[in-house]
């Protein structure tokens, strides 16, 4: 996916000279890193969630297409996702040049379950998330902004312990 040929397709944006923002003057000089998140359905996003066989076929197709970073699961959301992670690791199905990623909410039991799912993987991005949108923060988590910040700090502490 990240080849010189791919990069030639993307033309740099015109510079936007803004004295108060350094990033606006940056020029992209490398191809973007494409990350597939198609496998991370957590068995909640699809009417008929993928089983391990379908997930494996999808994963292998993504690898064949050249993806070097693939978000494979939300392992604490379902046993299917957890088992899929374990299968990829235990059967050595993740190519050496591929980094896998998993998603987890900033909640201790989910963090620990995710680390359990990924034990033995060589290159992993642990994607910790926290609600920042007002509706999700208030309705789903029933927490204030201060409580959400504390949740993020606590989640980071747990990750440091587990890593």
C-alpha cells in the first residue's frame, strides 16, 4: 500500500501561511500509512457478524493487497474477536512486516482482556479510546468531562502496568 507509486497519486496541498500554526506550513513528503479497520466490528456493527473463518479470509486478503497495518479486533467486545486474535498469534499468521492493532476502551477489565488477547504478538498498536463527544460521554458513560479525563489517566496507568 505505501509504495512510491501510491505516493505519486497524491499531490501536496497548497501551503497555507499561518503564523500561529506551524503544522499548516508542513508539506507531506511521504505516502500516507493506510490502516484497515474493517475487521474491528466487535460483533456489534454488523447484522450478521463475521466468524473466524470470514475474518481470516478478510485478513489474508488485506495482507495480499499490501496493507502493513491492520486493526484486527476489539477483543474485549466479543469472544469471537478475542479468539480471532489468539488464532492469528498462536498459528503465526501475522507476517513479520505487518503491524496489527486492537481497540479497547479505557476501562480496566477491557484493557486487561485486550492485553491477554494480544500476548505473544510481535508488533501491536494498542488503541485506547475514551468518549469525548458530549452525547457519548453523558449518555453511554454517564460521566462528566473531569471523570472522563480521570478515566483516561487511569487507563494509561493500567496500560503501563500491563505493557
